[in-house]
């Protein structure tokens, strides 16, 4: 994709009509907030479109346009003030991005976001990209079947069970997913999901999970972060570890190459995250299987703000604005702990304030809270990144932080 004529847009400039260079984002959650912070640091003005008057990004943006994502008036307002627009979540209507694209550069584009919104389309692109690229040979997705009709339900092959039934659209953080061990459970689960379009994925024996974040420019130039090793608890990301030795170098190289070929295959512009499973196939390293992609910065890349010389949000700003994409360098080993609303409750379910005094005393602790006023179990309230001079030190501090906060999923880390 070649850059629109209006790019690059430089920060700190004012157009002929006297408007400051403004970057916009669809969605006002924490990812939008961290995007706004990165854009503002460079000197851009920002605009957020989100219907929620209390949205985390809306609160810190120069402008907050509180309209539904598909509302013509809201989109017109956003397009009128922005030199370029990006998105912070994949469920914005692709048609809204298309509308915006008629009047300003939009990255990622509607077509790429539409693919990521739909597991059925996403999987067929993974398969196509694997077929056309040498580097992705063997990196396919989990065996699956599409279930959109009662006939497709009946003819699901036996080898896909036990499996996970996932809605094709609108799933996140493990929502819209049901584990099924036999045909009766599968039929019941599909009924419970109201017979919307789904995929049934074979349940794979996971050794680990990882993700790779790349940023790709309008001219096709691409840079990548090192692969992140991720630990999920109850379908939600709990811990991300990024340091040398977090996974086998061969697997890391393959994951990076596969992510790049996916981004190229869909001519992606912006920050893209691809999630992988490391499947236990009896080999020492395990086999890499591609899970899904996010057309935006990702929770597993939050450590880049504190452990790299350029963050995933900085690169999101650069990519959309047509600025150069410097290759990121990780300068410190890092462990990120997600802070869900559960941390705001004691074991008896009574509300509490986490012991920030103790957390903030830890060396190399970087606390990020998203400005959400109500803590609810499972709600992403913030994250804590631990950095340090060496891996052993970072692990030790992360263990201390997890103990202070009562975080799950971090026991027994060597
Ligand atoms: P998010 O958008 O937050 O990443 P999601 O709701 O889109 O999550 P997935 O990434 O598809 O869901 O799955 C959530 C988690 O469930 C995975 O990270 C993995 O731990 C587990 N999981 C999903 N699919 C499989 C599978 N086929 N085999 C084994 N485990 C799986
Ligand atoms: Mg996922």
C-alpha cells in the first residue's frame, strides 16, 4: 500500500486552517489511552471516538468524541480533526474505518481489521499465507471445522474432539468460547452460543504460548519485537516474559518469520500482534501453531514501554503518521504481570486497595493503571512491568510483586 499524499504528518505542525496535527483512535480503552500518551509525547494532539463518556483514553485525550462507532456524525467529526486514524480494538465496524478512509489515512485499514474480526476469515488467511510463504511452512492453525449450519454440526469429524467451540466474531479474553469433550456437549454448547457462526478447534496439548508484535509501514518496511512468552489464566493473559532464553531460538525465529509473512500477505499497515501456541508434539522445542491475530498493539506488548527503546505504541504512532519505523531494541529483561480487578478484593471477597506502597518500593517496578474507577473481577485495571539488569533479578522481583498482590499464575517459576 503506498502512503496517502497527505503523509507524513509531522507532530507540532499546524495546517492551513490553523488546526494542530491531530491523530485519532477508534476506541477509548486502555490501549487507546497508551496510544494517546505516546502520540502526545511526540507533540501530536489526539482525538478519541468512544461512546463511553468515562473511557480511559477519552479522559486523557485533547478531544473525546462520544458517539457510537458507526455513527455518521461521530465519524465525520473525527475525520474533520484528524490527520490520520488508527484503532485500538478489532470490533469497530470495518465499514466505519472505510468511511473514515474516504477523508483521511486509516491504519490498519478496514480490510485487515475485517479479517481479524472473523475467526473463519482469519484462519483461511493464515492457511493461504502459510501456503505461499516458505518461512511459514508447517506453521498452520489448529485443526478446525466451521459450524454455521446444523448439517455442519453433524458432520464435524471425530478427531476434532475434545475441542473448543469459539464464536467466529466478537470473542476476547476467552469470552464466546466453550470447551466440549463429545458430540452431545458440542450440540449443547452451540445452542448456548445461540447457533451463531462458530469454529470448533481441536484441543491441543500446549507446552506454552507466545506472541510476536510487528509494525509495518505504508511502504512495506517492517520491524519486529522479540517473541513474548505468555501465560494465560482462565483464558486471560496473566504473565508475559521477555528475555533471552524465554523460548528456543529456533522457535522464536520461526514465530517472527511467520508473523512477518502474515503481515505481508494482508498488506498490513500499523502494529500487528500474532498469537501462537507451542504444541507438545514430542519434540524438545514443540511445534508452532498460529492461534489468532490482533490488528493493534497487544496486552503482551505492554512491556515494550519500559523494557525497549521504542514501544509498540510509539510504533503505532509512527506507522499511521508515515514516520520512519526504527528497529526496536530491548534493553532490559522484562516480566509483565496483568492486574485484573480481582487484585482489588481480598480472599474473602472484601474490597481492598492493593499494597502499592510495597509494590512501588520494588526496584525496576513500573506500575501502569488505566484510570478505571470500578474494579471488577476479570476486568483489566492495569499492569506491572518488572525490569532489571539480569533475568534472575527480574524473576525474583516479579515473584515478590506477585506475592504482595496475591497474583495467580506465578507460583513455581524457577
Ligand atoms: P484474546 O483475544 O484475549 O487473546 P480470545 O478470547 O480471542 O482471547 P483465544 O486466544 O482463541 O481467545 O483463546 C484463549 C486461550 O484459550 C488461549 O490463549 C489458550 O490458552 C486457550 N486455547 C484456545 N484455543 C485452544 C486450543 N485449540 N487448544 C488448547 N488451548 C486453547
Ligand atoms: Mg487470544
